[in-house]
């Protein structure tokens, strides 16, 4: 569903309301909601769903960021292929000056051109100018040297926004006398050791090692900005069916609908654990670690797999981290497959008891788990 608007987004800035509508369709599809239905409670905030897996998301494309990344490609072409037919035509139509930086270009023109200009700030942050003659680099706005200056958000703008590095170099001694603030003074001082050459200034892309723009690197940089690495990325590489991996991912983030989670969503519940006789409010830690039924199951698993330590965990997240982080043998992480299948089976058993009234003993469940595990291992 995400791929449908990509062609459009490669050339235009998609209106906010269109992105919102597409996201609504994708969200309903993901959580099994049909139009007008109240079933299918979203288990994770949409912003979170759209983060990459290594940042704790589900890797669903963030359309706004994808749109920006696709459009940045055009700005990049204007810089690195200034003599291509498209660049020449675009410049002659819209760019009022010869300068390389899009900051100096007029905001008048087609919708396409205006959309590109809204990305100037982002483009400047993600690129770096290496000085040749200094003629194409704007002193105040281009990201040159060690990124001394960035006056994009400064209001009012400097009185000479189109001042180039070359111009500053030409009047270096008088510039140094001016009462600048410390950052500006450092930038000018830096130029005193710079010798302009006859070559063009070059623009390089900061988001990958090659220095060349790619939509993928733009997307990855923009979507990751300010986010924290997710601890349990290995969940996604475990050789288990996608539905189990998704369940474990949600379980790790405490996003499954236990009684405790339902109460937090203001849904009334009758407290009690369906696996044991407890009448306390059901929590994930109880179901998967502390419940006597579960402990008996883990106990039986320990007899079957003596080399794996299952018992003693009261921290569910740590249990999952230990499982996915254990050392694979011949590329297969047996402990993860075994442990995560048990967690999944406990949840199925809990749901079967609540919704179908069907209960199995720990022995019967263990038998079923081992048959599933051998099935999964066979496909590794
Ligand atoms: Zn219980």
C-alpha cells in the first residue's frame, strides 16, 4: 500500500491531508480495523510503527519523510549535475542567480519549484561544501568548513544573505575588524588560512560514506534523527513466523492486551488469571513469568532443554533479551526459537481459555509446543 503514492511523491510535495488519509488506511489494515468498526485496538502509536526496526518501530514507511527524501533528489541534481539539460532548464526558469546555493533562488515559480525551496534548510544541513574558489558557497548558510554558521532560523536574516565565501576572503582584513560574535569571528579566522583555487566548490552528501546522494540514506538519516537505538532488534531476525515475531516485539514493548493494558485504556474487566486461580488483575509479568501454570511449563521445558536456563526470570524484557541474544549454533538460535515459541504458546493458551473455553494441561501444551518448534527448526 505504501508503494502506490511513491511515483507522485517523487515529483510533488504530498498535501498533509492526503498523507493523513493514506496513513488511516494503512493503520486500519495493520490493526485489522474496518471502516466504522471499533475492534482492532492500535497497539503501538503510528509514529512508532513508522520507525525502522532498529529504533523500536515496525519498519513501515513514514510517507512524509519519504516524500522529503525523494524531493531532495532534485536539489541534489541541481548541485552535482549543474550542466545537465534538466538543471540548466530549471535554473533558467526559476533560479534568479548563478550561485549554487538554493538559498539564493527566488521563491516564485511553479508548485514543484516552491516545494523544492521549502527543503532548503534540510538540504543545507545534510550537505557539506568543500571550498575551491569559494564562489559557489554562501558564507552564512552553506555548510562549509566545520559547519561554523547556520543562519537559516535566524530572524532577521543577515543583511547580505548572498555573501559568498570568496567575497569574504577578498575583504578579509576589514572583515576581521568588524565586531562579530564569537562564531562569526571564528569562521572568518578560519578563512585566513584558506587559499582560494580556480576550481569549483564541491557539494558532498553527509549521510553516507560515498558522499553521493541516495534516497535511502536521506530517508534513514531523517527518520532516525534524535531517536534511540532499540535494544531487541534481534527479535526480527529470529527464524520464527512473522506473526510470532510481531507478537514478541509487542510483548517486549508491553503492548499486548492484558487486563492491565485494557484497564489503562479505560476498558472494564473482571480481574483474574485464566491460567491459574488468581483473582488479581492480570499483568504480562504474571502471565509469562510468575503464574504457577507458566512456572510449571517453564519447569518442564528446563527438563527437556537442560542447557537452557528458563526459570528465575521475573523481568519479561530481560527474558526476551537473553533469548534473542544467545549465541546461535550453525546460524540458528535454538534458545530464542524455543523460548519465544513458549511465550507465544502461553498467550494462545490464555486466549483459548478466555475466548473458546478450551483449556490444556501444561503437559498437553508442552507436547504442542515441541511439535511447533520442530516444525520451525526444520525450516531454518
Ligand atoms: Zn496465573
